[in-house]
C-alpha cells in the first residue's frame, strides 16, 4: 500500500499536537519561516489537538469531514504546481483498543476524501501496531486503508502495512 507520491509537494509535516507546550505558546508560533499551520484544538478538557504544517506558498483549503468521536482528524487540500493533494492527519488515543466505531469513522472520512479524485496522504498516530501481522487491529486498519487505494486515488500512509493480512 505504501506508494511514491505521484506529484512533487513542497515539504508538508504532519504531527499530533499534544499538550506539552507552555501555556503561552500557540501552535501558530511553531512553523519556521516560510511555513504556516492549520490546526484543530482538542475539544475535551485536555489540551492538544492535531495540526498540519506546510509551505506558505501552497494554496490550502480546509476540508469538512464527518464528526468523529474516536479520533481527532484534520484534512486539507493543498494546491501545488503539480496539482492538488489531500493531507489527512489522524490521532487516535491509545489508551483503549480500537473500537469498531473507530474503523467505521475512518472509512467514513476516507469516503469523503476520495470523492475529490486526487492523491490522499494519510498520516498521524493511529495507535495500532501496524507492523505486527498477527495483530487483528493492524489487519483491520490495513483492510480499511486498502479498500480506498485505487488507480484513481492513491493513499500514501505513514505506517508500514502488515504483509500477511
């Protein structure tokens, strides 16, 4: 499932945003010169959220995605000279085993994104042992991601897929 990106994109960085910054530091202060950030703050009492940092010269459109209860997600469409690309950053808290709802929500978000008919980069922290082929959740994650990886829409994931699922 791991693919070469079909278009050249000026560097973009995905990161789960944890509450480790000083109270006076904003995520908007993090990008180096020439970069900007789009973020979603965590809605629970804990601080944090998810963010995508990308070069300022790229045109960016934040994409609406279905509401998710089991993960934090942000998606943007970046317009490059080579064409558009969608970047999705996911954080699923790892304190509990992934539920069926998590996989359903992930599929729902991906269904929304693939309708844009351009490459989709999926990254972040799923808190699933994706390199363990005996892990049932890793196999299920691979299955969900693979079901959206078609000739028209390429998914490029940060996680190494299991090979024997």
